[in-house]
């Protein structure tokens, strides 16, 4: 919710304000772009990011061509009201190169800082690994399905049927995983585990739970599972 009128924000001489885009789940900075009053208004009204292109001198809707949209959850403005922080649930990578974030190239690195990163919270506050990004991307796609409820989608069907149907499917898929594991068929186990993870993510969306919250809980348990020297 924006508590400040849009015309009270401090735009530069060209009527633009920088907007830092951050992944709500991973807290990873995804990109920096510029908004004007019109693109900010469109972003708020549509619930997806709109920016102003300084090179093309026109508005652009993130993901309109690529499909890599950004679902807005929160927008903050800084203490001087001259910069925005847009927290989003991305559907696909932010960068045109295919990278999850536009900030994927390192200019300098502090070795002491890098050594300190090797702790239990690395995957929740620092760079997420490929598997974590995949889980978050799938979670965001399911979130988008719940919001848009596209006709013919299996995910839409689950949300329409409600929590009891979702829980039933989670139970069924858990049983299938057990059977596959007992049969010692790796390909079958992979297939059934993927089904279970998908249905668990549907349940998480239904109950407004995020992968980040699960990661934090797991990180807190990690020391108890490590061998003692």
C-alpha cells in the first residue's frame, strides 16, 4: 500500500525515479530500472512492474514479450522519497541474458566476507543455488496461477477444489513416493518426488507459506545435524 501521493515523490529533472527490484522470497536484488508517474501508476494498478525506458523513451511492461513477469507484493520509498524498492514474486529470470538477476558479475570481492558467508544462513540470505531458484520460480508460477486462475490449468483446478482436495493429493503423492522407493526404481522415484514437491508447493501457496520461510526453518535445524569434532 502506498501512503504517499505519487506526485509527492521526488522525480529527477526528466520526471524519473530509480526503482530497485528485489525478489520477495530470496531477497536477491534482481534489477535497477526507472519509473515515471505513469509507469508507477500502471505498476500499482496492474500488480506487475512497468518501467520507463530511457533509451526508447517509452513505457515497458516487464515480461510482456519474454513472459518473465514480476508480480508486485510491496513498494517502499526511501527517506528522501527519491528512490523506490519494489519487492516482487518473479515469474522467470529478471535479466535478458537468462540470469536470475542482472547483478551476476562481480567487480570486487572481500575474502574475509566470503569466508563468513559459509554458515547456516547462506541459502536464505545470500546467493541461492540452482535448485533453490527452481523451487522459487515454480512457487512464483503457482502464485500467478492462483491469482489469474487460467481456464484448463490443473493448478487452477486444485485451487478451485480447495484445501481438502490439495491435502488429498499431497497424501496420495507421498504414498507414491514411498512405493517408488520400495521398488528401488530411481526414475520412478524422481518422477513421484517431483509430483510431491509440486503438490506441496500448491499447498504452501494455498496456506500463504513461502520457500524462504521453510529454508529459514531448515537452516535453524542444521547445527543439530552436523557431526561434532
